[in-house]
């Protein structure tokens, strides 16, 4: 009797532990769910080795709106002037400078938020060091949350002379509305024709609203 009960108790304990682990894993996944759609800019697809440009007002980049002059999706196998342009994540990335270098290009997305909750944003900025070429020497992206500046982030890589290099940045904010508009603005000079954005993730922090 004791042995029988012990065996079943052990089995029950193992099953309970496995079930608890599954629940904890599920909770962790839910807590880290990306609130952004198409954060790695995989849709729509771009022809291999090419780029596709999107004009102001376009919503053809799934989940995103082009709010500035233009923006371009770039395939990872694209190259120009012997420089390679791989994505940070997946097989595509967004060039905030668009097809022609200018300033003020912006892309934005609206995410569902809970008032009082803290949200964590991470994203990668891509840069090439092309001192005497068209791609400039640094890439700077400004982030706005509901029209309020969250910060300015610069990838200043100097060794990335023949391949796009990515740097990941993080920031956080407390939501003050049930939807939050997050904008990424190109802050490079008009002579710089490369400012990469990729791997954009927005997650909700743990804890209840205040």
C-alpha cells in the first residue's frame, strides 16, 4: 500500500511540476509578446537583392504607416558599391532614408496599451561608415511616443566600411492612453542615404496598472 501510494504520489508530483512549468512558460511568453506587428519588416516581400520604396502615407508595409517623405524595404542580399546590407533579424529591414537621401522621414505604428503600465521598446539601428560615399558615417534615429520625444539613438560604428552593422537600443515609457503611437524618425543629414531600422519589439512590463 505504501509503495503503491508512493509511486502514484511521485507520478502526480511529476505531472504537477510539468504542468506548472508549462504554465510558467506560457506566462513568460505572454509577458514578452511583441505588441508591434511586422517588427522585423518581413512583409511585404521584396525581390531578392532589391529594394522597394514606399511613399508618404503608404500603409503597404504591414502594420506600419509611412509618415514622412518615404521609406524603403531592403532585402538582405542587396549590395551597393561593394557594401553588403544584411538585416539584423529575418531577411529584410527598413531604410528610413528611402530611395533618395533627405531628412524628416518617419514611420509609425499604433500599439494597444494600458494606462499606467510600463512598456519596453527595443530596436536595432543599422549603419555603414562610408566617409566619401553616399551612405554617410553614422545613423541616428529619434523616437516619439504620442508626439513626445522618448530619445535619440545613434549607431556610430567606424569599422563597418563594407557591411551594414547593427546596434540594438532599448527604452521604456509609461502609457497614458489605451493606444500609443510610436514613431521612428530619420535624423541623418540629407547627404546620408542609409539609416537602418529592424527588430522592433514592444513588450508590456509585469505588474498592474496604477
